[in-house]
């Protein structure tokens, strides 16, 4: 999938949620949600990188 190889994927996800999905209009709840989803994307990226390099989880 193309989205899995994008650089700065967590940052792009956060900006997408805040701007495109209008998370800023929801106030602090939208910002917290965007931050949590960015952390989730970061975890996925780290886990995939570890799997590809042969490090066991």
C-alpha cells in the first residue's frame, strides 16, 4: 500500500485529522484524538520496521 511507505506518516495523519476532517472545530477533544491517532500510527510504523528487519516483537 502506498500510504504505508510515506515519510512522516504519523505527522501527516495528525494534520489530516485536524485540518481535512476539521478536528480543530471539536476543540481539545479533536486535538487529543488527532494526537492519539498519530501515536497509533507511530506504533504501527515502528512495529512494521522491526518486523521487516527481523527483530522479534
